[in-house]
């Protein structure tokens, strides 16, 4: 995998976290509706529903299950990105990759945080990309 491909792979992290948070918020709202239904909510029954389609509670229940699966899948992808960073031996390389791809900081803030000049920070980043093992 080239360094460019590694950067693209690592850059997914922040987008995945945003997606995870969005789905989690939807999940919580739906779960809350199921746990604390409004008085007008249709009760589950084993009889087929009449006009208007299926049972809204069942539909929300299946949506909650779907969202749980989506959350689990995104969490797996987040861990797959995080593991190779954690496996780096050099703590400064780990820190630079974390600040850039996990925290999403711009290069200027990374330089300040690690107390290195711009050029040296990019050299550490390049070394980290060379050393990281992404499958």
C-alpha cells in the first residue's frame, strides 16, 4: 500500500466517527420511542393490520435492529484503523498520526502540540506512514 493510499485509509476515521454519532443519535431517539411510546402508538398484535400498512412499532423495532448492525459495523471499521496506529513502536509517530487522523488537527496545531518545526513534523509523519502496517 502506498503512502497516499495509507493517508486515504487513515483519513476515514473522523468521517466514520461522525457517521457513528449520527446513527447513534437516531438509534437513541427510536429506542426512546419504543421504551416510552406515546399514548396514540399502536400496540403490537399477532393479527394482520388493516389499511395503512404494517405495525409502526414493529417497523421502528426493525429499524432499531438495523441501526444496531450499522453501529457495530462502523465500530469495527474504526478499530481496524486504530489498531495499526497503536502498533507503531515510536510514540512520536503514533502521536502525529493520532493528532492528524484521529483528532483531525491541522498541521499547524500538530507542530505546536509536539513542539517540532513544520519540516520535522512532516518527516515524522512520512516515517510513520512508512512504518505503519495496514492490511
